[in-house]
């Protein structure tokens, strides 16, 4: 049973082709086209940064999940369990709560420290919801931050990227590199980048310890949700 649960740490069915293809999908198509071409169209169409940002996130989620499926899974006749979508024991819930607490404390500390550097770039979706707090806008913000982003980002960055690196470079380099890639895609919110990197480490560790991507999704979603609540009340 243990060998079955932990085999993903030693081997996978992919080569450089799938890894490079998915990186190009993210860093060329998603960042170069969706974020810089499609998102402005959404913004003009919807006239609201929160709604356009959420629709952009949903578009990215669909594109990346289709990419994982058609590039990483279907050609090899693999199931979604290969990218960590498998159950985890109930006993791991205490770890999820502990990791969430530690990530919140750590992120708060690093964001306070980095605030002295002078980087004050804000998230446009955050600014939008602060200016127009309604039941619908809060619902949309939570759907984006607590559900959409954690699911697709954990499947892509931990389920595939971290797993691919883990089998070749070991746990240390895999955590560092996957967290670095995760941080880069959050530009230009420079003031949050150290917290994003810390989050990438914690999410990878959650996958490493539980052999499932769902604990990382929960930690990611709970952390985003709490910070969103703090944004609303501040």
C-alpha cells in the first residue's frame, strides 16, 4: 500500500516534451495571450476588474486543465490521480489546519517586512471589491480565490510541475523550482511575491506529506479566503 501511494515520488510516465509543452502553455499562451490580450477584452466588455479578473482566472483554469489532460494524461492513458487527485485520510485534517495557520502567520510576517521595500502594487480585483462590496461581488471574489484558483493552480503547479521535478531532482530542488515558477506567474503583485513563494513551499510540502493534492487545495483555499475576509473588513 505504501509503495502504491508514494510511487509518484520516484517515477512518472512523462519526458521533457510534456514538461516543456506545459511550461510554454503557461508562460507563452496564458501569460502572453490570455493575460495581455484576452483580459483587456474582458475588462472592456464587463467594465469591472473583479468580474473580468475572475473570468480571466476561469479561462486560465480551463486552458491549463485541458493542457494537463491533452498533453500529460490522455496521450499516456493516465487518470487524474497521476497529478494528485486522490483521497487522503481523515487524520490529515489536523495537518491541513496547522499548515494553514503557519502559512497565514508566515505570509503576514513576510508581507509586513516587504512593505518596507516600497513595492505597493495592488491586486486589481482586490481594489475593485473594496470599492463595491455587495453580496454578489463577495460571492464572485470567494469563488475565484477559494475555489477556482486553488484547484487549477495546485493541479498544475504541484500535481504536475512539482511531481515532474520531484522524480528527477528530489524534494528540495523540486520545492524551490516549483515555488519559484508559481511566484513568477503572480507578477506584477511584487509585494505579495515572497508570500507566494512561501505558499508554494507549503503547498508542495502538503502534497509531499499526504500523497494527495487535495490538502494543498484546502490550505490554499482557506488561506486565500481568510486574507480576502481581512481585505473586506479593513
